[in-house]
């Protein structure tokens, strides 16, 4: 058995899970509603406040999908009950971030500011304190969408290995290189 796939998913209070006939799992909670289409071979059993997933055979394809769909459903349940958040840090002289509605305005050292349109499911907050780097906090119920948006923001100015300037996740360690002056 898949160690991840056989673990049950617990539904917190206020969260409902429904499986439609066309194999779409819908999870509804206080922070929104998420949908995920699953493979017809995987069966989803809802018993009270626990959800379990079963697979028909021990084929490699079924074993891999068993753990995958359990993780996706668990992420959906956590998303609609608690929500997901990612923090990113802008490291560089003069780098700035400002949120205006669903538009994130970034100054990343280019000759122009970058205006990044956020999806309606993602909310952002930019915090800039004196003597510290600007921090962008992205929040959403959809973990996959949040990861895609944060990766796109990071790709606008990836951290470079010599000075470490760029957009990085809070807590991310960038592998630094010594410059040409370090060679003997």
C-alpha cells in the first residue's frame, strides 16, 4: 500500500466534500470552493468527517495516482479551511513592491516598473519597513495556483549567485559564488 494514499483525510468543521458522477471532487469551506478532476480508477469514500481513497490494483500507475490524489484532496481541504500563504523577499538596492487592488507593482532595478496582474483567487500584501527588505505575502485557498503565481514573480528577477540580489522566498538560501578577485 501507498503510505501516503492509505492515510485518511480528516474534514474540519465547516468543510464539505462531494464527489460527482463525472469524477470531480468538490471541496467547500469558509475560504472558498475548489474542484479537482480525478482518475476514474481511484474511488473516493466519504464516511462522516473522514475521506479515504482506494485503488483497484497494485499497478505502478494506480499506486502513484493513489498517493497523488490523496495529497491533492488534503491540500484542497487545508486550503478552504485555513488557506495557504507564501512570503517572498526583494533583495537589492531600491527594490520596491506595492499592491494596488489585484495589481502588484514591482521595482526590480530595471529601467521601468513591472505591473503584475494577480488572479482573483490570490490576494497580496506588500510590507516595507525601514532598514529591511520589502516582503510580499501571497495568500490563496488554491495551493497549486499560489505556487504558479509565486514562481512567476520570482522569475521576474531570479537571485543571482554573486551578490544574492533578486526575488527569493523567505528562508531560501542562495548558493553564493566567489568573484574573480577570490582566485589566487
